C-alpha cells in the first residue's frame, strides 16, 4: 500500500494541474449478422435438402414431423473493442411471418450449444445434407443458451419484426472464450418444447434470407471494460486510470455538467463518484491486472 499512496499523491498534484482526460464509456454494443441460419428436420435434413427456402428458421411441429432451427455467428477479433469483454448478449431473429402458430399454447423455445464439429456443415447452408440425426439430436443436448416461453401473443402486429431472446451467462462465457482463443464460429441450436398433440401444427417461425420480409438473425453483444475500474480499457488498473478517476471524483455528481460523459468512475452506480467508488477502485488498483 505504501507504493500506492505515493503514486496517488503524486497524481493528485498533476490532477490539480489540469492535465487529465475523460474516461472510456461504460459499455459498447456490437451487432453481428448470422453467417448462416436454417433448419434441421427429424430426418436430419437441412434447408437445402428439405426444400425450404435458404435461411428459413422453423421450429416445432410442421404438419406431421418435427423440425429444429439454428443460427451460426462468426466472432472475429475485430468484433471485440480493445480491452473489453462481453457482459450480455441477445439473439434477435427477424420474423417474416407469424412467429407462433400454436394450436395449443404456450410452448417453450430453447436454444442450446452446438458441438463445434457440426458447425461447418451448418455454416455451409446451401450444401444439402440429410440423415444427420447426430446434428438434429445435438440441438436438444448440452448447455442452454436461452429459454423463452412463447404464446400467440408473441406474434408481431406487423412484419417484418425482430424477436429479442436474451442469452444466458453460459453463452456469454462461451463467446468470451471463443474471442480469447482468437475467434471463430459459434452456433445456437433451437428446439420447441410443445404439447404433444399428433397432427396438430405447433410452429415457431423466423425469417428467411429473402428480402423484404426476411433478413439474417442478429447477435447483439454488449461489451464492457474487462474490469470496471479499468477506466481507459487497457486491461490494467494503474495511474492512467487514477487520473481519469480523480477528475470524476472532483465533479462528484454524474449529472453535473462538468462530469465527463458516461460517469465511468461511478463504480457502484449510485449516481455519484465518491469515497465508496474510491474504495472499489483501490482494490482493483492494488491488483493491477484485470482478471
Ligand atoms: Ca448441443
Ligand atoms: Ca487501465
Ligand atoms: Ca458511486
């Protein structure tokens, strides 16, 4: 702590000399369009083999057989703002016709992980495959990325529309791990848990690629500094961050005109930058490296 005290005191002098800049903003949103999206039916056929339009995402019971859907996203290093990690994610498929055609309502839409070995076949969605029950079955196995009860009320008043599906912390963790490893593709496999009434259609439907009603599903990622006290988002908490902190500490109120935009030093998000925030900052400053 002795070194910390000396360093902070030295910087308080430079702060009073007015050499300080504002901090990094609190969060950044990045939207990524699906690399591929489509359907795998209970015969293990994708859209290209099943005769469905490329990119059509149908899920549930279609006439006499069952069908599941998927979306593939490519996360490259360029998707991640420097020094930031994903803190939240939303899957936002486009709805090009009635989202829910449930005779018996409600149903539950579940998204799960897709084994990496299956991703290339799904990503090449114009290349037909059939008999891939391993892929079809994988969509109901593994880590849950989202669960959403759907009813007829989920049908939008007009189309096209977007349906927001909040993804779980397990997805956020997987996406961060993918970015940490240099990037790659991640796929989500969807299934419907529906009342079993033979012959009754119970369908949850998303977009095709076709304009104007379709469009690719979106993945909306919210990035934040990898640790909140890292105010300049360079992955370490050091004197540069303290310089940013002290300017906001002087301004106190997040609503004050002199407060830098974003009020990033309000680490406990109570609307003021005060000693409570400093107590949080000092712990991270002491640790130096972001986790
Ligand atoms: Ca799976
Ligand atoms: Ca920093
Ligand atoms: Ca505060």
